[in-house]
């Protein structure tokens, strides 16, 4: 897509990746965008690059607006490959540009590129850069998303370039929140935000809350937030900051998600009375089969719901491999403020339910009971036990949810 003016003389010059479905292992069913921005001021300034596959697209957008050799400043807000792997193309076209980044970004970028001939300036929180009619303010945001990360605030335009934070992996022709909501829907946008947050930013809720408080303390007026992925928040930036604060504070839907896998359908059959028991206690329920769903989808659904039941058949005295994969991925995301339990089937020795509880406890999540297990195939009596366990679990979820209201 051609450049889009987001503020007077400030342009989106990024690229839309409609086709990507595997973003370093995280499934992106809706693709993504790599956003970068060009400010046409007395000193032409580029904020961020794009993934190398799309460097020509971004350079083409820049050429539509100016000769790239006139770029005087390049701001590197984040050095993950989806943002800097295309910087080589830019730096070759703008060899005299000064490149601004944090100290950690400089150290990291030197591992990806030979930066010995680049004019790199290290910046830290509070440093400013005058580019003519505008002043840029840099804000370090370590671990949002990597240790090197920072944001750039364009004071005169009340614009925050937020790199990964406040983004979404969603390719669309909409560049702005209001366009997306009118052509797709607000709930689709919220779902994309939660998917991104759950899979990328879940471990950093406290940092997010503190960073938003720091920005508020600095008294920065913000009427637009432009992330490096997805849509730009121009109609209502408080929508996304509010969502982030809610998620950082542990907000979740009154719902139980049942995440399971199965070998010969015994564990699968157990999900039916479990779900019915939960529903009969007035709690919404969703069922996700791991072998039929990407693990990143399961994590999103885990994150949206207050409670989770994990189900697995026993294989070789432990859980099924897809269930283990889900739990390992989830553990790395350091989940909080969720309540969990387990269920499953076995043929002789058992072990899956025991091991799931162990893993859940290691994550520090609250657990309910000892779970429910059946041998070989659930009998009518077993199905009744599942129903009762579903009801008991839902009651505990309602009690737990009340702590967050
Ligand atoms: Fe979009 Fe952390 O990279």
C-alpha cells in the first residue's frame, strides 16, 4: 500500500504481510503489518525499518515522498528482526544518516550488522532530538518487548510511536482504529489485541502498568498511538491503554476454557459433561482441542478466560505431547490471576492428570481439587463425576472472579 499521512507531514511508510502464518512459531491467521514512519521536517527522520522481505516496499513508499538519501535521522526503537532486518537497505540509501537507539540496542544491533561505519548515537529516557519544527522525546521501555526497546514521542503532534507495544498481528487495508472498526468490528480488533498481548506481552503486565504510569506522570499529551504492527490508534488511544491496564490488572472474562487433547476419544468424551456442568452453574465455557488448534490460539483463549481445565490422556506415564507443549509455552508466559484444574483418561498406570497439576502449581496458579480421571472409557458414572467436577470448578471460578471486581 502507498504511504498514508497520519499527521501533517508524518507518513506511515510500512508494509502489509498478508501471507505470514508463522511468526517465529506464533501462528498469525490474519497476517501482520510492519509499520514504520517518515517525518518530513527540516531534518527528514525515519522511525524504524521493516522486515527484510519488505524492505523494498518500504523504500518504495519513502521514494514516493522524498529521495531516501535526504533522510538525516533514523530512529531504531526496537532491534527484533521484524523491525531491523530491513535497515541495511535504508542505511545504504541514506549513508549519512545519524541512527539513534538505546545502549542495549547498539550492543544487540552490532550482532546483526557491521555498524562500525554507522553514525550511531545512544539515547536514554528523557533525551530529546530537535528535527526542525518538531522535538522528539525518547522513552526507554526495556522488555517491552526486548531489553533494547524504546518509544519515541513527537511532542508537537502528541504522537507516540510505540514499537511493539499496543500492536496487533492483523493485515488489513485499514490503517486506523476507526477504519478497522467500521470495516471489520470492534470485537475483532479487541480479539487481535488480546491475542498479541497473550502471546507476546503476558509476562510483562507489571512493567506495562508502570510504564503507562510513568508516561502519565511525565504529563505527555497523547492523541495518537502508532505501533509497529497493526492499526494506528487515532480515534481513541485510551481504548488500547485501557485494555492494557485491564489485562495488566488481571481482568478476564467469567468463562472456563477446556483445553485438551485425546488419543481414542475418552478424554474428549469427558469434555461434554464437564462443559455442561460449567454451563449449568451459569459460567460461559469454550472447548479447544490442541491437535486441531495452534498453541498460540489456545494461549489466547486461556488468557481471555478466568478458569482453565486442561485435559490429557496418559501416554507413557505422563501427559500427551501436545498438552506438554501447551504447558511449556504457557509457563514461559508466566500467567497470573487464573484458576486451573485437570482431567484425563488412562489405561493402566495413569500420570497425566498428576503431571498437569504439578506443572500448573509450578506456574503459581491456583488449582481446584485433584481433577477427575477415568480408566479406558468413561462409564455413565464417570460422566456424572465429570459433570459434578465441572460444576464444582465453575463455583470456584465464580468465587475467584469476585476478587477482581
Ligand atoms: Fe515486532 Fe519484538 O518485534
